[in-house]
C-alpha cells in the first residue's frame, strides 16, 4: 500500500512542479509582452488570473479522478482493518506464550 501511496505522491508532486514551471514561464512571457507594449498591464494580470482559475479547476478535477481511482483500486483488495490486525497480533502473542510454556 505504501508503494501505491508513494507513486501517487510522486504523480501529484510532478503535476505541482509542472504547474509551477508553467506559471513562471507564463509570467515571464507576459512581462515581456507588457515590456514590449504588446499587451497592457491589466490584460497581463487578467491572463495570469485566468490561468490560475483554470489551473485550480483542473487540479480539483484531477484530485476527484485520483480519489476515484484509488477508491476503486483499494476496493479490489481485501485489506485487514487495524482492529483485525491487532486481534491477530494478540492471538499470535498468546500462541507464542503457550509454545514457550510447552518447552
């Protein structure tokens, strides 16, 4: 399970890194366009604002899809609950004690 979790974390971090890189490049391009007077500062601010709104929307969509995939994957496995693991651990301890007593 930890491997799947690690894989998903890497996937998310990669996405965050790409967005950050894209944001930096977008900001540099817009700054250049403003400097060259191809667009106004107000238009540049709107472009950046629209980018962030769209990115946030896509991020939420991706998170929802990812949660669905994880839920579906986890449902295909029969993981023991923590209470069941604790119960089994206690039973093993009792059996170990009984075996030690027989020797």
